[in-house]
């Protein structure tokens, strides 16, 4: 048995660990949404239809994997990719799976009708934008 061996001695293990953090469809979708520009949770809610609590759990895993980080702007918290090259990896994997690149475009189009986030609705009432995020962070 080998003692004191780090995961860096096994690059396949390190790669497997990273891929296991992003393999779920919801996390792939979140990464693609964030990939085009920093994004708040209420925008991810609008695009995916997922509940805020579920999105937050996925974002926590992506943060722990070092792929996503946060930035506060006033009362809003925005998420952005720390390693934008993950989008290239997803696009290459999609190509291997026979998925057309256009399939990803819908996730990055902004503004989205009926989205209350400050990016899609910059002239909206600040009391109504990201209200679920504000309530959960209070």
C-alpha cells in the first residue's frame, strides 16, 4: 500500500472529482447560465424553473468545486464563473454527445421576459427584484 499519496499524484482522480461536481443536469444548466455573464439567483430561477433552495444547494457545490464565486452589488448577490473555460469543456462534451451548440444559446439569452432580476429588468422596482434572494439572506 502506498502511504502519503496526494490526489495530485493521480490526475485521473482529480479530474473525476471535478467532473462529479458538475455532472448533474441542473449544475450544467446553472454553469451555462452563469457562463454568459454574472447572474443572480432570481434569474436562474426564472430560466430553470427550479426553487431557490435547490439552486442554492447546487451553487454551494459549484462554489466548493472552485467553479463559481459570489460578488455583492448593493442588495444583490451575483454569481460568476471563476474558471470560464468550464464552458468550453461543456461545449466539447456536448459536441461528443451530438448536441448542437445552438442548444446552449437559450440559456444565455438576456433579457428574459418576465424575469425580475436587475439585469433583465434594470428599471424595475428594486423592492421586487431578487425578492427571494433578499428574503433568504435576511
